[in-house]
C-alpha cells in the first residue's frame, strides 16, 4: 500500500462536500496552488489514487478523509498525523506533519497540492 506524504510547501484545503465543476477531474482542469501561493490560479491535473506511483512529486489530488489514526512523534518532536483517505479509485494512507494534520476531520473533502508519494 502507498502512503502519501506531503512535503513542506504543500497545501491542504477542505472544500466541503462537492468539488466545483471548474475543478472536476473529468474536465481536465485542476486545482489552485492553495496556501502560500502567489495569488495566481495554477491549473494542475488531479491525480487519482490508483495512478499514484512511488517517487511522484508535486502531486495534486482530491479525496475524502475516512479515518484519523493515532498521532505519533518523530525524534525531532514533530507530530505526524496519519489518515486513511479515498477517492473513487481507491484508498491510501496520508501522512501530514504538525499543524497541517490538525486541519483535517473525518468526512472532509480535501484538495491536496504539492504532495509526494512514497512507500512506507
């Protein structure tokens, strides 16, 4: 099973229950750059969970949070939040560090920008 881990300049944004038509995967459109962006809308193609491969960088995806697992800590004192998330193609483990993990709740529909895929 893949674990999707986010890198530093990533953004995670809860978008409620529905994705606007302008961001629908089927249209080939993408998501904005999210938090920390320059204010310009950057269109990116959303990746389905089934299409994730180890070593992918700058991943943009939309998924729902199904489970929130116990928070662990690194030796350096960083909090690591793990979630089971899913889209219509599969489920995966999502790891978020520190305050980014505090922002997600069960049932949230989330847009992720700038993630990376690694096997754990």
